[in-house]
C-alpha cells in the first residue's frame, strides 16, 4: 500500500512540476516531459505491469486537465510504461546508459505519436519541422533532467523495498 501512495504522490509531484514550474522554465518554448521520465523509469525498475499502471494514471491526470481527446495521453503513457517494462529483465542498477536510452526513445515515441494523432489529422504535414523544432529539443531537455530524476525515482523505490513495503501495487 505504501508503494501505491508513493507512486500516486510521485505522479502528482511530477505533474505539478511539469505543468507549473517547468512551464515557466521553457527553453526555446520547449518544456521537458517529466511524466515520460516517471513512467519509463518505473517501468524499467518495477516491470511492465507497474509501468503500465503508472503511465495510465499519469496520462489520465494529464488528459483530465489539458487534452482535447480524452484518453490519448493515457494510452500513450500506458504503452511507454509497458514497453519500458521489457527492459526490467536486462536492467542493471548501476548503469545510467540504458535508462537514458529508454527515456530518450520513450520521449521520441511520445512526440511522434502525438504528432501523428493530433497534428497530422489536422492536415499539418511538415514532420521534419516538427521533429527538429519540437520533438528533438524536448527529448534533449527531458534527458538532461532524466539524469537527476531517474536517480531520485530509483532511490525512492529502493527505500520502499528496504522498508518492507508491498512488493507490487497490483
């Protein structure tokens, strides 16, 4: 039960940071995607099921406030958490290379799917412009913050394990 509440608090804090603090710390009009960091990190650390659930609830929270298509971000983040959960079997705790590659790929996937489902359906066909001016800078900004935030998520997870909390949230 502690793990459930800690994940809920983590999702809420990352959501508030993403939509509040980092909306004022935009670099070139781009803000990092902290919910992708949270979802992919938990997916890598805890597996497919927990990554999928964290992604779903992160997406539902984002959908409830900002989305024009309800469920779109929940689906995207749920898929990111599930796919990142496959890395759990080859995950090595001390190495930062694999988590950064997975978080970068997850953010690129997020940007491409959002482009396909929101911009392309409205007739905006310039993918190269969108990739170079939106997806790539957001991915770099997200990866810079992922170096710090991934360690924080990993630390919180290890503290929960050491305190003897439930092994899973489901």
